[in-house]
C-alpha cells in the first residue's frame, strides 16, 4: 500500500480528501445513482489535478507532460479516495 501512496505526488494529496468528501456528498444525494460515483470522482479528480498542474505550469517541459501528469494523478487520487472510503467502512464495521 505504501507503494501506491508513493505514486501520488505530495502536491496532489489534498485532492484525495476533497474527492472523498465529494463522494460522501454524492452518496447522500437521493437521485444520484451509486454506480456513477466512481466515474464522477475520477473525472473530478482529473479536473482538479489539471488545475493543480496548470498552477505549476513552469514545472513542465511541454503540454503533453502536463496532460499526462494531470490524468495519471487524477486517476490515482480517485483510486486512493475510494480506498480510503472502503478502509473506513470496513474498519468501523462492527464484527459479526
């Protein structure tokens, strides 16, 4: 698991928390289907990672590197937020 956390750059770790809370909010919406939450989280993660990358535009040699980094980090952050959600659900679950 530490290897996965090592893949997410430190500049993007706040996105994991933001996506986690967005997922909680979407789950509480009555009209929003639960099976679309991971897709929505992923697309939002890519968008937030893109905004973060654009804010640090001088760090990138070209536009392709920025786009790749945004997509990869957005997907990783979305996956980590789902992992955090599952971890919390299963550790707080009462043993039967």
